C-alpha cells in the first residue's frame, strides 16, 4: 500500500474519531450551536429595526444579514472546541500513544481538524436551515448557499488550526477553554453583527482590519446579494492566511510537544 | 461552652449564614481568578454591544442618545446573573466532594443554608457591577444620580439572589457541575429576552411578546431608569414586585430540592 494511501487512512480514522467524539458529547456541540442560535434569535428580534438606519445595506431582513455572523461565531467556537478536545487527548495521554505509532505527525493534527471542519459544515447547514425556515432568502441561490457552506467549513478548519496550535503548545484544556471569551471579543470587533460603516469607534476601525470581517463578508454576500468575485476572493485569501499561520504555529508547537513530551 | 449551647435559634441561624458567607468570601480571596469570568463576560458584552449596536440610538423611540447608558444596566445584571449561577456551580461541586452531605447533617435549618449561599452571591455581584459601571462612565454612560445608582445596585444584588436560587435548584436537582451551562445559559437568556437591546416599541414580533411577559423586563427597566432619565416610583415598584415574586418561587423550588436531597 502506498504511503499516501496509508496517510489518508490514518487521517480518515482520526477524523472520524474526532467527529464521533464531538457529536457524542452534548457539552461540546451545545455551545457551538445553542449559544449562537440564541444570540441570533435575540439580536434579530431586539435590534431588527436597525435595517432602517441610513447606510444599512439593502437586505430582506435583519435575520438575513445576521446569518453570516451567527455562522462565524459558531465556527470560531468550533475551532476553540477542537483545540479543547486535542488538549484533553494530550492530558489523557492519547496523543503520546499516537506519537509513538508509525504514523506521520501531521496526520494527528489533520485528523483533529477534520472534526472541526465537520462541525463547521454542520453549523453552516444549521444556520442556513434556520434562515430558510424563518423566511430569509438566499439571494445567491443554490450556488450562493454552496459558497457560504464551503467558506464556513474551510474557515472552521483554519481557525481549528490555531486552536490546535495552542492546545499542542500548552497541553492543557483549561488554557484553551480560557480563550472562550476571546472568541467573543474577536467576533464583536468584526463586521459579523453589524455593517462596519455603522459601527462605533474604535470598533469600526478595528473591524476594518480584522481578518474575520473579510471572511464574514465573503459568507454574507451570497446570502444578501449574490456571489461577488472580489468579496469571495478576499475571504478565500484570508482563510488561506489563517491556515498558513495555523500551520506554522502548529508545526512549531508540535516540535515543542515532542521535545517536552 | 454552656453559653454556646444556650444560644437562641435566631443567633445560631445568623452565625451559620455568616459562616457560609465567610466561606464564600474566602474562596474569592484564595482563588481570585474564579471571579474573572463573572467580571469579564459582562465587560466584553458591554464593550462589544456598544461598539456594534451603538448606532441604534439614531432610531426614533430611543430615550437616550448614548447606547452606553442604555446597555450598562444589562451588563450589570448579566454580571449578577453569572455570579449567581457560579453559586450554583460551587454548590454542585460541594455536593460532588461530599461537603453538602455534612452540611445537611447539621442541625441548621435548610432555609438558613440556602440564605447563606444566596446572600454570598448577592454580595459578590457588587464586584462585576462596579467594574463594568466604572468602565461605562468614562466611555459616555450617563451618571444615574444617587437614587438611580441605589435602585440599580438593589436590582443587581436581588438579581444575583434570584440567579443563586435558580442555580442552587439545578445544582441540587442534578447534583453535578455538568449542569453549569444550564445555570449560566438560563440566566443569560432570561436577561436578554427583555428590552436588552432596544425599547419594547422597537422590538420585533415574538421577542416583543416574550419581553412583555418576562418579569425580568421590569427589573431591567427599573435598573435602567436612572441611566436614561430620572428615577420614578412608577418605574421602580414593578421591578421590586417582579424580583420578589421570582425570589419567592425560585427559593421555594431550591428549598424543596434541598429537603429532597437531605432525605
């Protein structure tokens, strides 16, 4: 059997374990789905009148506008949860056993990221379904929905890479869990919940440079207007940038973990 | 020794409540990090919501021109909710390590044990409320006046007591710290399902209906009045009635669970 096939099988096996683990533990999936859904419902009902503000983009409803923000919040939490799960594996000694097995190191991280990507996919489908059920239209049609789903899944995997790097570096679930509030800070300081032009300083300026804003606009555009090449390209490039940072940090953290045990 | 045996019941009860509060204070002093989530979460929400939804005050129907003034009561109450929920999480932990069993074997009445937990949570709720209030003032929140501040703090400590009763009920029912998300999310949802983001008239459909019947809406409005206008008895008494009603119901539920646990 060729080396590539063997590696693919290892990634698949670890990925499936990660997916099963996530969906079997309600405490892992609940914050990723329940909390953003609750906030989506409350923010849509509470701040829905915002769409009549001058300068607000043309949208069918505030729910339609907010779907991308809810997906973004969910995928960021999924990335954090993936990091927590990896840290738990390290604490339990499972990762040590994998390190001593004749499998490539990258497969261990990639397997975990597959679980995070599955959660991102689930979040994208969940929020699109909620939007459709409650009357939001996907202006980009099926193709637009697919673009949004792909971007959310890829972004979840990219953010999961950062979570994995922190988990590998610290090896402690409590540290990764402690980053939970940071997720909210990053999401709030982006255009996830409101048009950047209408935000208040300094959040407005920070949101303009926050990479998450580029991803969220890429997810939002197909939902509220239709696919736009530039916006999608910026989102893809941003995700690739996050992947690159995640890879560098993960490989350095992995080397550190192998050194300290 | 003899004097202690002859201690009247009310004094013994007060001493027990004081001891339970002192224990909670010791936890805070010894593990200051435990208070951080209760302080951090409302602060992040305050800064985040203000930056994001600040422009909402341009809509007709807002009684204030600064969103900081509108949202600060929510953050103070959120801090109280999280602090009260933490009391339940600690109670569940105490049950898991067997400490509650020893407490229940003592001759102290059940209501005394619950009162100690609840009052400790109320006292702790002052910390996040003061922290977020201190941040809000220089950022542009209106000074609520001494009367407005007093009413706001009264609502904060009372909301923490409500949250502590709710979380104690869940802690004693499920006897596990794994019920923590239910305690925290329950309070968070209850506070957000009010006029948290916008006045009632500007809210949409279902949320408006829910906020109208949610007793915490009266508590939010009572807490908010000094920040967005002046304090009136008409805006205060519904909040007091709502909080007393919630306290009575949830305290009874928590006491019932405590008695069940003892059996």
